[in-house]
């Protein structure tokens, strides 16, 4: 097995939990531009999986053509959570990461806007996510898997319901 394949396997198997918590710190050194800053003679920096999730989610949302994240159930649950007083949208919904010592692998579940070429959108998402995660964390991103769960049609917007004439006046 090549060293690149070994590192990729290590990144996929050493992550542990995908939630923020004391045991969710996986990265101790990085392979990207900031790797020297993560481990030095003065100490080391660990990065929680949740941090990488938020970076990746934010970077993917910046790409025009991404309507939402997650599957149908997670989007429904997220919509309910956002409406509860004090509740807020989670930037990690539909984003799963595995963080190793030097590398990270990212899986995105997205909903695409109708009319957007999916292949080009996927390339743009990968470029943006890889750039943001590598720049901010110093981890080398070995893969970004994109699962297109749904297609958002313009007539599915909740605001369009008012365009129909009212039955009762």
C-alpha cells in the first residue's frame, strides 16, 4: 500500500465521533499550508470535527446553486428547529467529516437549484471547500464526496402560495 493510501485510510478510520466534544479532536498536525502551525516545539493544536464541519458547510453554502443541505428528514427537522424561539440553523446539517492526524475527508448532502449544471456545481463546491478547509485548518483534504439528494424547483418556494387567489375573502 502506498503512503498516500495509508494516510487516506488513516484519515477515514481515526476520526471517532462527528460531534463536538472532548473526544472529537482528531487533528494534531496538518498536511496543508498551515501544518507547521499545528505542531511545533512549543506545543500542538487540535481541531475538533465540528470545526471542520462548519468550515466545509459555510464554504459550500457560498457557492451559487446550492439551495440547502441534508436529506428530506434532516431538512424537515432543521426547519422546525429554526422556528423554535432560541433555535437556530445548524451549519453542519448535511455535512459529515472524518478527521485524521493530517487529513480530512468530507461528505456533503445537498439540494441543488433547478437549472444549475450539477457537474460544474460539484467542481465549484469541491474547489471552495478544499480551499477553505486547507487554509483555515492546515489539514489536507483527501476527498469531498457530494451526494445530490434533491432538486429545488422555483415553484416550491413557500412564498409562492400567496400567488393563488384566496378562496375566502
